[in-house]
């Protein structure tokens, strides 16, 4: 699916760094060319050899490392990249990027990239909710970065709240959304119905079927990867309305079973949602 595509994974100094090894493996299995850039602090949590083994590419840490082919490494990588994902992204790296600081290999490469850049914050809840961090994240959004909202749960510090790095499957979905297919459906609306329908016989009885909706979900997922999707509910059929260019719509989770990679907003991947007006 990703043959010929190049992804840069930026790993910073967070306990959640171990999750990115699984993400790198997933991308390689999709025939993607994966390059990993780590900050010096990240090497305290996971060793660069792990990523080098998984990706078959040198893991870059030191901007002035002399053990590579002669080229300006951060510029060379930035020209190859189709998408950059920095995950986990610490408050420190977020602040650097928001203010244009480039003092290591990761930040210099990211600032040199012209492709899509995605940030996945991971930190303590109070650090994430701090107004300074929120302002920096908003700056990055204004500069064209996509920010993945962190998951909620128990953190490494035993606090419970926002700040967890989303699962690798969710991070992979954001990458696939950007580079899996050409965006040849941009500007188009696609109407898909999925799941069982019901027709009332009387106030108690009704006629229905055993449809799971999986085929409709698969069609909708493919349309979404090609950029635009509109699904409209009808009675008890599984109904969705999704527009990738709008991320501030109110949503609530619906009853249908979870299907990987179906719906995307800046909130991350959710169960198939129904929109509230």
C-alpha cells in the first residue's frame, strides 16, 4: 500500500517511545521506507538499534555524526519525506517547533520539510493542559501541523487524565490518511448506507436483517482515504457524516462495533460517529 512512500518518524524523550517500534514495524510491512530520528533524551528510553533493525535504515540522533554518506543529512531526508510524524512529542520539542528553534537533528529536519507534518503530544496531564503548551500547539496548527489529541487514561506518573500517546494503530491511520491514496475525491461527497435496516409492522414488531455493515464500512473507509466522505443515516441503519475538512463538529459515539481507521478528526480515530447539529 505504501510502496515508494517515505515516512519520517520523530521520537522524543517520553516513556511512550517504546510504542513507536511497533508503528515502525507496521509501516515496513506496508512496504514503506521508514526513517527514524531520535532526540538524545529519547535514547534513554529506547535504543536506536531497535529502529535500525526494524527499518533497515540508520537511526539519526546526532546532527554532526560523521558516520554517514556525505550529504547534508537533514536536508536530504526532508526532500524524500512524504509525511513526518513526531510521536511521542514532548512539551519541549513542541515549544521548539512552535518558536522555530532547530538545535538537533529532529527539529532541523522537521523545519526543512515541506510535506505534511503531524504531532502527537504525550506528557503529564498538567503539562499538556498548561496554557503555554496549548498556545504552542495552536501555533503549530496555524503553521499547518496536524495535532493528534492524546488519549485519556492512567499515565506513567500514575495520574489519570489526558496525555497518553494513542495506540500505534491510530497513529498509523493518520499516516495512511495522508499518503495511502491520491486525493482524487477531494471536493466530492460520497453517500454510503451500511448496516441493518428495520421496517415497522406495528409499535412492537418490525422486519429487519442480519447485515453487519462491514462492506459499507470498507467502502466508506476507502473513500475517506481518498479525502472526502459523507454518510447519511436512515432509520436504524448505521449512519455517519464525516467531512475531513471540518474538525470542530460535535459528535457522540454510536452503537455499531469499532472498525479500524474509519473516522478521523483532530480528536483521533473514534467509533463510527453520528453528528449532532
